[in-house]
């Protein structure tokens, strides 16, 4: 997908991406320049993030001298 930057430096996020990421009007996005790219990250509240890592394997192999 491609977007066009307007004369006011605005872009439209395609509806497929808005739906996939559940982005709503008025929601804030963090903008990060990274290796000649622009990355947009939705800012979520801690309450909304609760449980998003559910099922993640938290076991860690430790060095023998660190047990």
C-alpha cells in the first residue's frame, strides 16, 4: 500500500490497516524515524495492554553460576 503526503504534510492511514490495528479517530500514534523509515506505533494505555503477552514462554536458560 502507498499513501500520498498532502501539501499540509498529512497522510491517510489505509482502512485495512486501521481495522487491523483497531485505530480510531483521535487516537495517538508515536512517530519514530528508524533507518530511513517512519514507524507509527499506536499508543495504548496500560489497561488496554493487560494480558497481551498471555501464553508467552517465560522460562529462561540461566548460566550455572547465576542460579
